[in-house]
C-alpha cells in the first residue's frame, strides 16, 4: 500500500481528513488539525491509565467484607465496574486508531459490540446512580422499609434488572451492518476507474498517435529514398511543431484549474468526526431517518430522567 493510500485509510478510520487533504489547507488550519491529533493521541492514554486505576481501586475497597454488607456499597462497586467499562470502550478504540492505525469497527461483531457499549454503559452508569439515591432515601426516611429492602441481595437484583432492561433497549445495535468498508472499497474502485479513464482519454491517444507517426516518419527518412524521405520528414515536422502549442495551452489551463482548486480548498475546513460509530442508526442507509428519535431516547435515558429524578429524591 502506498503512502497516499495509507493516509486516506487512516483518515477514514480516525474520522479526520487524510494527510493529502490537509496539505491543501492553510497553515493555521493545519496547526489546528495537528493539535487535535496530538490531543487524541495523549488524552485517551492518560484517561485509560488513571481511570482504570481509580475504578479498580474503588472496586477492591468496596467489596471488602466490612462494606459489602451494605446495599449502597454494593451499588457503588457495580458502578465502579461499569465506569471502568465506559473508559475502556471509549479509550481503546481511540488508542488503536491513532497509535496503531487500526479500527476495531472493521470487524463485524466488534463493530456491533462497540456501538452497543457506547450507548449501554453510560446509561447503565446513570441508572445505578439513581438506584444509589433511592436506596439512600429509603435508608434515611423509611426505616421500616429499609430493614427489609436495603439489603445486598436486593441491590444485586435491582442492578441486574436495570442492566437487563437497558440491554434490551440497546439490543438493536446488533442488527446494523458496517457500510464504511463497502463504501471505502467502492471509492477505491471509482478512483482506479477515473485514473484509467484519464489514461485512456482521447487526448492521450492523440499524443501517442503523434509520437508514433513521428517515429515512423523518422525511420522512413533514414532507410527510405531521399526525395520521399525528405518530404515525409517535412510533413511530420509540420504536424509535430503545431502540437506543442496546443499541449502547452492545455497544460496551462490545467495548471490554472489546479491552482484555483487549491485556493478554494484552502478556505474550506473539511468536516470530521473523531468518534464515528459505524454500526448505528446514524450511519445506517435504510434506517438513518430514525436516528433523531433514538438520539432523544438516549438523551432521556442517559441525562434527563436519571438526573432529574435524582434531584427530586435528594430533596
């Protein structure tokens, strides 16, 4: 694979424009994209190391015998594991994409699992916090109910039911296919076809015909009779001298068009998405129109309902 194709592949994987496109931008925009790439290479590594250490340490502390007798600490232990899963899901794909030029979404099942985890785990984390708040309210205000309800086995049951409900809600991600690989292959085929068409264009054949005629005439003038060879040579010279002016004019026109295209592209900032989720409604050809409804459902399950309800319980 050539360097240019590799840059295009990396750009398709990471969501950023390929290096060949960035070279057409002005220096300020190039420095902007360079800073983004540096952040995306450093930030996920730091979050993965610090976040994994913190959540694993919390889990080890919360499952000690003195603490796991209380339902609240059981909820918090489960929350530590879920938050660890959130960190791993977000950071591993960034690290593999920007450090190793490999996207885990290129494989069918990892792509679906990644999309499922991106939505399921944050929702699960939010609702475990809701369960913790409700458990604390019961323990503080309803002492009789707390004696029968606020137990570790009940907390495990509630956590399991929440996970089951949210898993069913997000199970549709296993139905979507990753169309990015097909689009990438189709784009490569189109690029190859365009190169072949340019090579086999009429202008190319005309230039080749002129060169072949010149070579044949020159060989005839050397090996043939004197009068005929001189006449053919003069004719070939006249046809040959009239062509470069057309070629120079055509090349100048193409050069002007190329410079104009560079000027236009320098002023336009390419769209990019650093967290592309291929196996989702957002990138589905057939069901993409339903993505706006799922976005509101995810927002309600992840933010609106859990944290609005948690504020009421805390009051």
